[in-house]
């Protein structure tokens, strides 16, 4: 295709569309119809140029023009409380449910890794000696030691806020770094499991593993589940770069990326709940069985939420993506 001839043939239409978009007053009915027709034709022109004779400057101009026209044609959509309710009852749980084939194996393998690290440290005194001096290990693991006082070292409210912020940051890193071919996500997971395994190993070597689990399980079940969901979603996002499936790599990554943004918001709410449990329940004077029961109940409620509400929404076609009218249009590749 001769690009100069094509531009000469259609420049008047582009200029007319730009003129209509710049009009300060309301368009007449005929002008509105003309705007829609010019928007459709310009979108086709852009697709033709991109596929046959891509010119950076011209493509940038037409992309901006099509985006402005699309906004004018479809109007600006404002979020409402209905959108929030739909996100919480359908979009987010459906996205978690659809990604279960990624985060469940992630959870199983990560938990096994933490257990193996804990066993290795707990049964090898030389590894414990390499971690810290004997006096420091005793300060960590003795009754009333640092592992126990950690959860009551700050006022409950500020501690819960700090924990929420740290965990939300870890989940966001897993989601964001997934686009880098999965490797950063695996590193974040390893660091988390290493820290957990060290605690298990040191406390088990001191004969106080039950105390450690009684402190970790109330909040850790829900907290780690959220981290595993974030990591699984990040791994899925990274795999999309390798295998985009039936979509183009750009379209597949955009699709998974939009769902990941929604997941980040939903997981922040889940981690808020686990942070409240860690700040107020874990260091409380409740019996160990009661604290663990609260953690188990919170975990069970989340899983029911995902598998009942999320499963139902997913089977109805919900994918956790934005509405179809807010996605980039699939443009034709021929005039």
C-alpha cells in the first residue's frame, strides 16, 4: 500500500472527525451520526495502517484520535456502589476461582518447602549455629522470648496497620512482578517460606513448636492464602507472556493484567482481615484453641466465598475483567 496516497485519500475525514471532537457546543443529530461513522472509518484506517504500513507518527495521531472519538461516542462511565457490590460478589471471587489451578499448587508446594526447611533446621544443630549464636537463639525461642512478644510489641491498632501494609506490599509485588517471566515471584515466595521455615525449625528444636503454631495459625492461614493467590496470579501473568493462548500476546497480557489489578484490590481487603486478626486476636489472652478456631473460621469463610460465589460467577461467564464496553475494541485488519 502506498501510504502517501492512503493519507491523501482519508486526511479530510480525519480532520473532520477532529473538528467535530473539538466542537464546544452540543452536536446536532446529523453531526452525531457523522461522528459515529467517522469514528468507525478512522478505526478501520488505523488498523489498516498498523498492519500494512506502520508509521509511528501517523499511528500515534490516529490512535489518539480514535481514543478521543471512542470516549465521545460511548461517554464517560462513572463507577457506582453497584459496581463495588458486583466486584465483591462476582468479579473478585470469580477471578480467584478461575486462577485456582495456579494458586493451589503454589500453596501446596510452598507449604512443603517451608516444612522441609523447618525440618532441616530443626534437626541440624550446625545449621542453627550458623543462623545465630546460642544466646540469641535462646532469646528468640524461650518462653516470653522474641517469637512470642513480637505480636504484642506494639499497640494492636498500629501493629495491625503495619502488618496489613507489609503483606499488601508483598502481594502487590507478586502480582506486579509476574510479568517478568515468573522468576521474581518465585523469589518472593521463597523468602516468605524461608522465614516461616526458620521459625518452625528453631521453635521445634526448642520443643515449642506447638506454641509457634498457636501464634502463627490464627492469622497465618488467611494471610498465606492471600499471598499464595497473589503469587499464583503473578505466575499466571508471567506464563501468559510465554503462552498467550488463542489471543495475541498483547491482548492476552492486557486481559490478565486487568484481572490482576482487581485481584490486588480484593486481596488488600483479605489481608486487612488477616491483619486485624494478627493485631487483635493472635496476641490476645484467648486460649490457643480459640485463637486457632478464629483463624480456621476466617480461612473457611474465604474458601466458601471463592468456591460458592466465585464458582457460580465463573460458570456464568464472569472472569474478573472489566466490562466489554470498557475494553479496547478489536479492530478489523482489512479495509
